[in-house]
C-alpha cells in the first residue's frame, strides 16, 4: 500500500498535529508507512501492536534505527521522546556519538496513542479512517456554501434529491390569505391544479409580495416539462430563499456584503481596457462617492486598496439604514457575489440621476402649439435610475469581453457562464424591483400569518 497518511489525519485533543517541531514525527512516521503496517509486523513491537497489545511502560531510549529494514512506529516515537538537547549538542563535537533526530510536542501521550492506533490498523481500515477525516473536513468547508449566500441556490437545495416529475395540468395565482383585512391584500400564492406550492426544500407555503412576482413564479412552473428543473426557476428560488432569512439573519448577510468592500471589482482597471472601464464606471463612481462621502480607489493592474479603519463601519451602517427586506437582501447578495462588487448592486438598486428634458409648452387654454419664435421651450428635470440592467452587465464583463475577443472564447465555459450570470443578475434585479415597496416588518408579519417562515432545514 502506498502512503495515505497526511497532516490532516493526525489530531489530538489539543488540535491538529503537523506544525512546528512536532512535524518531524509525522514526517518520519509517514516515511515508514510506505510499506506500512506490513513491514512493521516483522518486529516484535509491531507484532504486539497488530495484536492490540500496548506496552505498559515506554522505554527511555530507543535502539538505533536499522538501515536495512523499516523500523516500528513505536521505535520512532520512543526515539523522538528520548531526545536530550545536551546530548545532541555534545554529539556535534564527539565523532563517535550519533546525534538523534529532534522532535518535541506538547501532548506526547495523546500523540503516541494515536500513532499506536494507526499502527494497529489494517490497510483497509487506514483508508477508511483517512476518508472519514477528509469527509469531515469537506463537510465543515461547505458550511457557509450551504447557507445559500454564496450561490444562486439560495433555497438550500440538496443535489442528491431526485427531480420532481411535472404532474400538474393548470397553474394559477391565488390570494395568499382571505382578504379579511386590508393589510392582507397584495400577497399571493401559486397553485398547481388548485394546490398551493411550497417553498423549495421546505414544507411551508410559498408566498409572494406582489401579483407581478406571483405571475413570474407561475410562468416558471407553467413552462416546466417532464421534470422540475430549478435552474430554470430563478424567481421561485429567490422567493424561497427569502423565506429562509429570519430577522436575526439580516445583519450576517450585511456582513457578507461587506466582504466585497475592501476589494470591490470596480476599484480595479485592466491596462488593456482602462479607458473603456473608466468611461463605464465613472457614473457609478461619482454617485457612490456622493452617497458614502469617501473617495473610491482606482487601481490599474494589481494593487491593494487602503481605507481608514472607520470607513468600513460607515459603509456597514449605511447598508443597515437601507432596511432591506428579506427578498431584497437575498437578491442583493446574489448580484454582489456574481459581480464581486458592492458598488455595482448599490448603484443598480439605489442610484439615481437627474436629466433635463426639453419640452414645448402649449397654450393652457386652447392646448394649441406655440407660435414659432414664441420661446415655448421649457426644461424639465426628471429623476431616473442611474444604471440600466444592460449597463450593469456591460460593466461587469468589460474585462472578460476584451479577453475573450483577444484570446478566444472557450465554448462550453465562457458562453455558459455568461448566460448563467445574466439569468441570475436579471432575476435578482426583477425580484428587488417587485419587492421594493415591502418593509421588513410587513414581510415577517405575513410569513407568520401564513406559516411561511422557514426556521430550519427540512430533513
């Protein structure tokens, strides 16, 4: 068997082993595990280990390691424990004294017991042990990803679940609650053959804060064929994800948004398209600086933006003051993640600009057009959104568009990724606009009234 023992496989109650001076024992042990436990069986110590017999008393010194055969793991451990710094220093001067390898660790008993336990394992048991450790680490590393903030799959979809078959014949939009109170009006649900759908990966009903949103979700269900494909249901996925966001989870998502502040994608310029990027980003930069009161960095090529310590706190406070409802915070997080930017979704959702439109004043009595030369041109100031969705997408892919044009596009990667980002950003922008009129309090009151609040994952 070839060695599968790694630094992640050895752990003690005091943490993982493998850093600093303790790494020697791990490296030495790994070296002699190449032919593993089999060659150790030739020695008496390894034979005792294979029978599960541990010596009651450890030797104070170990025999020199033979050069013609693999030593036992216990011998290597004893050699490490018997190291004496004074003896090692004398050995550097005395030619007839063989210096011993240096190793020190804080918990020798626990480490030795772990090494003994590994020595008693068969090759199959060792493989299973290493696989178990790797699986635990993989599970821990996916903890944040499964929260849904870092991907479009905001409804915590389990990929091993089978796809649901399309069984329904009719899709309809119905009121979420009987209109007994005026405050209950304006919320809707989607019904399949008269039965209301549930939020993805939960047992609670899916409720939608506007008729337009409900019609969008109904359209996604109506266009499904054979099996339910959630990748083609971004509006439903976003709405389901919003119902997983409890009131106490708003601030953690604001903190997630702040993770894009220090290295916002809009701080940087590619030297090849710096002029084009400056032109595209200029309106966003001007609005953002006026809104935050800070100067936006501009870095051509590589660099690290620097901010005073109080600036991130100011930006975080301003995000909290926006009081985004759960639908908006989910949509905001999705766009921030796929654009690697905090500035871009802020400008898309909240940015405005004033434009002057020239109109011709008509006679208020007869509504007749003014006579030529009568000076009827009047300027009207109109507030419009700062960015359109198309401008947002153009800013986001300005550098990649140049790279694919200059160096070529990888079919099946660049084209699919681009379409995926377009779908997710467009769906998030639509969801944000459709829920702009809703407050946090109103959303959570309706969730409580309809039983639509998801408190935990479904088993």
